[in-house]
């Protein structure tokens, strides 16, 4: 199957954007596609583990995606600039960089961006 890269720039406050991105990732993964979600700028806030108990919150959805094999990547520069500690992110989220984003863009069959 193909490789799909989803870029998520939207914060959890842009619920429709983030919900659509997560639905898209989940559906693609369930169809056998290799999916990576790269969170940058305010998209980083979707990865905060503080609200895992609420099934509708971004963190809970991220945790489910990780369990389904979706690669969730956090731009470390965006994490650093927002004063977030990597330990506060959902378990399974991996550190990434803009250099790795470029590599992912080169090997992906499709790239879809969600921004506010």
C-alpha cells in the first residue's frame, strides 16, 4: 500500500480540522496504508497527554492512532518554543525535526496538510 504523510498545524481548538485529520489517518491506516502524522506549530498541543480520559479529546485520539500503528511525530523545535516537555506528550509520540519532515515528504506517495 501507499505511504501517506499528514501535516497537522491546527491546535485542538480548531476541533473540526484536528478531528478530520485524525479520522483521515485512522481510515487510511485501517485500509492498510502506512501513515505518519507530523505535528508542527500549534498542532503540538494535540499531543499533550493531560486529557487522555476524555475519548473525544485529541490526546485520546492520538493514543488510539499510536496503538493502530500510525506514526505520530512531534517537531522538537515547536515543542521547545512552546515550553513543552517531551514527557508531557502522549506515550508513543516520537521526536522529529524539519529535516526528517523533508525526508518523509520525499518518500511519501501523498501529503495532506491541515492548518487553521
